[in-house]
C-alpha cells in the first residue's frame, strides 16, 4: 500500500458505513455518475431485515425535497405519513406549543417514515445509479493510508482500492474517526430510548405529540392508518424495568401516559431499545477524509433532527464533490475539505446545543425551571414571529442550504 502497486480499482469517493447516511451519500454522488465504493461491515440482508431497525424518522421538508431529487422518495412514499400538527408540552404545566400546517400555507410540517423504508428507497436509488456505485457488504477496511494525493484502502478480502476522498459514515461510535486522529467528546445521558409501534382505535389526524414527563420525554408519531410510533426516553434503570414488562403491562403503561385520546392501543410487533449518548467530534475533516452524519456528531433524538442534520451533511459534501468532478478538479483537496468544515460546523453546533439544552431543561424538576419552561412555551405559542421561526427551522428550510435540500438537482 501507499505506492498504488496493488490497487485494482479507483473511485472518486470511498464511503465507510452503509447506514442511512452512507446510503444517501452513495445515491447522491453515484446518481450523477461519480464512481463510489460503499463499504458496510454487515450483510445487506441483515441491515434490511425488519428486526434490524424499529425506528421511524421525522423527515423535515428540506430532507424530503432532497430524497425526492435523489429519486429515493418514490420508494418510501406509501409508508410516509404527513405531519399536519405538532403539539409540544409538559403534562403538569400550562405551557404548550401547538404548530399547525395551516400556519405555513397548509403544506405538511414533515413526514414520519419507518427507517427500513428509507433504507429501501435509498437502495432503489443506488440501484438506479447502475455501475457507478459498488457495494461491498459485508466488508471492512483493514488498512488505510493517505498517500499520493488520495486514500488507499485494503479490504478484508485483500482487494486494494484507491479513492480521492474517504467519507466516514460509521455512526456515532466510529472507530475510523480515532484512526484519522480526530477526537470526540462523549456525554452519556444515562437514558434509553424505547421504540415501538401501536395500532389505535381512533385516527391521529396527522398529529405528532411530544410530552415531557419528569422521567423523560415521550413522543407519539403518526404512521399510515390508525398507527403511531412511540419514542419514550427513560433513565436507564427505569427503561430496563419498563422494557422487561410483558406486552400487556407495557401497553398499559403507555396508555396511562398517553391517555385515551386515540382509543385503545394495541402493540404491533417488536420493541427496541437505544442507548442515548451524545458524541461530538472535535473536527469534521482530516487529510483526504470527512466525517458525515452521526460519525460527525450523534445527538439526542428529543427534537427528531439527527438524520435531518446528517442529510444536510450528505447534500453539502455531495455538492462539493460533484461540482469539483465536473470541473475536472480534485474532490478530496484541502480547499474542498475546508469548504465542508466551514459549511457544516454552525448547523451542527446549533443542534448539539439545542437538543442537549432541551433535554437538560425538561429533565429538571426544580420549581423555578418548571415555571420558566411553562412560561417559555406559552410565550413561543403567543409570538407568531418566534413560532414561525421555530417551525421553519424544524422544517429544515433555514440557513445556507445545499442545492438538493432546496429541491434542486445536484
Ligand atoms: C430512538 C431514536 C430516534 C430517532 N429519531 C429520529 C428522527 O425522528 N429524526 C431524525 O432526523 N433522526 C432521528 N434519530 C437519529 C437517526 O436515527 C440517526 O441520526 C441516523 O440513524 C444516523 O445514521 P448514520 O448512517 O449516520 O449512522 P448509523 O445508523 O449508526 O450507521 C452506521 C453504519 O456504519 C456501519 N459501520 C460501522 N463501522 C463500520 C466499519 N468500520 N466498516 C464498515 N461499516 C461500518 C454500521 O454497520 C452501520 O450500518 C433517532 C435516533 C434514535 C436513537
């Protein structure tokens, strides 16, 4: 390695990690003819199986526009439920904010899509890119060297490949991040996110609800039909006890928290648990490499923004790479990396701060804080300008957006 002697294949971009982020990046760059190698350590039949990921994702308007432009939305549209109202509040205070699609012209505020259907949609878009994208799965990179104005990687099967740029999409516990010399801060919230789907008797009318209980936030997210997904964050010990309940007792706990607004709840399928840990990388780039998605920073799911943020990373780096390829320039050069780091750092920092702040604020039961929270929520509710600002932010329509996020072609 290093002199390129044994290199058998050359790519514009090598992507390490085939989660939602890596798949979206492969679809974006491969979709316009960039040569991409996607390396995923798990076999595709494992990552695409229903049991692998029980989460749903709240897709903001900007993200939906990007998925549409990538040709991925068509493969998930029938599994997407439009969000028409969002209700955020505490159970034991008067403060609550209510967002309505009518306040922003009647268009949905976002969409809820099961992660496994997002995967399918992205894989279909990659398929449509034809030979531009090579998927190696299950596979890992066993040796990595940055040399001769590129990056050389040896795969587990002995193949040596070369790329102009490496995109690390390994998720928040990325090991390659450290190999590249990038450190990361880590904060364990001591919480676990319990996730599952319920069928209910009455229609949800496209209403997403987030309620803050003293022991953690609880979200109910609408799915097609009379079904909703819940994300229930609890302190680890309590989460373990709740997860250990049988289906009937667990359903009764959820019904008690959520009330009878949707009629009787019936658990659908499996229940999943996710540890909630904030990981925040010290840098997003190293020589010939970029961190993308949760590998750059993995945030608390309290605002449903993690993958929307990841998709803004994806569309930014895809635009930088593709623009340079079109001009015959090096997509992994230092100025390309600087552009990516500068473009993504503010948005990233803002969401780390906001999600961490909201979680801490609502996890605290001190009376003055409770009163301030209630007053804050009530104030936002009464100030149309502030409300619209928060809505447009949550819809992913604010800031220096990459072309794909604006619904334009790459
Ligand atoms: C409970 C919960 C609810 C959430 N809800 C929302 C929401 O509503 N909206 C939203 O926007 N976000 C949400 N998120 C966040 C969202 O799920 C993540 O941001 C997103 O899944 C990150 O995807 P990723 O591909 O970056 O990372 P990951 O999903 O972690 O994928 C990393 C991939 O890399 C592979 N990999 C790792 N190491 C290697 C290696 N060395 N070689 C090869 N492959 C490797 C792994 O096998 C995996 O496939 C939620 C998160 C949680 C926990």
